[in-house]
C-alpha cells in the first residue's frame, strides 16, 4: 500500500521544504542526504541514511498520485502566502513570550519549524481517496498488526476500510 505510509513519511519533508516540493526536488533531497550521511557523526548517520529511501517513496507517490500531489503543492503554496497570521488563539503578555535573537541558529530553526507547522496544518484537512489496492494493503496491514498483538481471530475485509482518509489523521 503506497498511500498512507509513504505519504505520512513524506509530508514532514514536503512541509519543511523552503520552496515548492516538486518531483525534481525530491531527487536532489535524496542525493544531498546520501552525501550528508557520510560526513555526519555516527549518531546522525541513520537519520540522513533515510533520505534516499524517503525520496524514493515520495517519487513513487508523485508517480502514482499526481493529482493528490498537485493538491498538496497547492495547499503548501496557500500556506506560504505572505501575510500576518495568528499563531495562538489568544494574545499573550509580551513578557511571557520566549524570543530568539535574529541571525542565530535557533532563530533560523524556529522560523523553519513555524513554516513546517503551518504547512502541516494546511495539509491536515486534505483527503485522499483510497484505491482498491490501497484498501487491500490496509486490510493486510490491519491483519498483520492484529496477529502481532496476538489477536489472530480478528477478521478484516475491504468493506471495513474507509473510502477516504485525511492526510492529517
């Protein structure tokens, strides 16, 4: 089943990109992370080693679901529109806020985190229509998880699976 697992792994990467995530960018991401894996400390190598794997999954999603990926890119573009956005439900006292110094690594990181969160929020309501093969994959995954948990008597069928799922679910 391509959709759920690959999309879940891909969304944070797509949401974290500075520009629009296109299929060409995905190949570049995979190459960059493969190069990084050789130079990073041992503790970080497994993280960077996942890059080419995730890039391949994203390319597969682009190939299998071009309309969905166009919708994802449109949502990301909408979330990136310039403007002032409320980041909290109610105003806070300025002395209760934590600030970072502009130009520091922490400030840059927090800006990127804010962009990624805004994009993930925009993608949360996007729905994906499951194909018959996606449903079969879900049924197999449900059965495997049930067996792993010792619940071998549980039976799943395609009729038990939803027709649509939300990406943010």
